[in-house]
C-alpha cells in the first residue's frame, strides 16, 4: 500500500477543470453522506485512524471531484494499490456504550457526458493488438477475480472460433445475459459463486465477466461509482439489522471496464444498459452519460474479502450503523426504466460498504508497515 501526506487545503479546494466537448452535457452534483454509529453495548468502542477512512471520488478527463463541509477535519490523504484516493477523518477515539456518534461529508462532482465510440465487428482487433503492459497488469487472478476450472473451461469455450476481442466479449456477455438472473445480495459474491448459483447483482455479474476475460488474456477491471437520478429513493436494513442504508437521488453501482482494440477501455454494464443484445449493450452503456460518475477502480485489491470481513466485524459487535446518501444539488433527468425495475439493486450497502472496505485496507496497510 502506498501512502502520501497531502496538504488538506489542496484536497478540499482544488478541482481539476472539466472541459466539455462540443455538444456534451455537463452536470454538477452535490451529495451528502451522513454516518451514524450507535453503540448499543455497555463497553466503549475504540476508534483509531484505521476506523475513519473515507473514499474520494476519482478526477479524470470527464469528471472532477472535491469534498466540502466535513463534520470533522480531514487530516491525511493516501492511495491504495489500485491508485484510488482516500482520506482519514479526525473522529473521537472512543464511542461510549449507549452513545451515538454522527459524522458527515459532502461531495461536489462536475461531470460531463462523453462521445460514444462507433463500435463494429468489422473494425474489431485481435488479442495480439492489446499492449503487453496491460495484459501483464490487468489479467492476473486475484482474491476478487478468482476462477476455477469450470470458469476457465467456459471462457475457453466461448473464445473458440472468435478472432477478435470484441467477438469474445460479446459472446461472454450473451452467456451471462442468458444464464445469470439478477438477484441482490448484501455483500459481493465470488465469481465461482455467481457461476454456480447463476444469480448476482451488478458487481457480481461484472466480476464474473472480468474473471472470464482475464482467464483468456483480455484486460478487465471493476469500476464502482454512483448513478444520479431523482427516481432513486430507498431505505434498506441488512447485516442482521446492524446496517441501515437510506438513499435519495443516487445509488451505488458497479460495472466492468474492458480493453477492446482498437477503441481501448470500454465500459460494459450488464444490468443498467436496458438491452440484452451484446453489441448494443456495449454501445449503450450509461457510463458515457454525465449522471454516472466513477468513485474507484478494483483491479488487485481484495474487494470481496474485505466486504465480508467488514460485515462479520459489524454483525459480531454492538455497533449499529445508519448511512444516508442524499443529493442536495442536481438531478439526472434520465428515464431509468430498468433502474426502476431492479429497484435499489445497486452495490449492496452503498457508501458504507465503500467506507468499511477502505477501513480494512487501511488496517492491512498499517500491519504491513510494522
């Protein structure tokens, strides 16, 4: 894990300018995440720096992100092994029994729509056109993108007879669309579980696709972000009653990023594209629109294991957590028919899962540095 000490004023107030292309739609979204930790036990619960990590949204060519109005000072910024930015919040050291602690932060995101590439089978390139450096970095088996013999055999079968990366990707998309039923779970599932149960939500299906692609040498990774829509509103309790998530105007979501020559990295969204025809699904990915923004990437980090460790830690304690994500500026104006169909079936646990995943990473990083 790589750490860096940053000037917090730069973190809070600097913004990478988003230059809108001709005809592009630019949107500003501001949302507040509020966390309430309630200690229902008799013994104090001890907080350390390791328990106070928050994610900072990515800034790139089509979106810029900053934070404002934190309830507690942000004292340090660092990066994980996938290059995602995080910050430490200065919270009290302990939470006494019978006491509730509340902290919050607002995210300001300027996002622009992007021009969609024209994708055709005629122009598609072979696997040999993928840069070797990308193959080395984004095709390895990891804790999250593991695979068994059955997954590898299926990937090889779907690759058979295909001379282009696009051909392989569309065949794998078709198999998942035809065989995996959308089902929401409260933590991410391993690819072999999604394969054997033929059930999974947005990030589960994306992780299965990524594992299959990596097994045949095609670079792929998971992106997690937020979908903004004034039609999203939900209130859900899970983790044996220890976790309550309330969302208004936004929902967390996961999708695959796949390297497809000659177009490069393309978003592949298996659950929000509104179509099951593979080529159309790639072309109509909602990630090109301004109302979908990227929070972080998952390539080498143990996304699934950390989610499950966090759930076990919370459910075995006397801590009960309520998280509210509320948009306070900006609406999507999108007709999210399929989003309404799947309800709040986005990344299970939303921002709190993001919070505790990075908490686990912070703890592991500190242990490795000792």
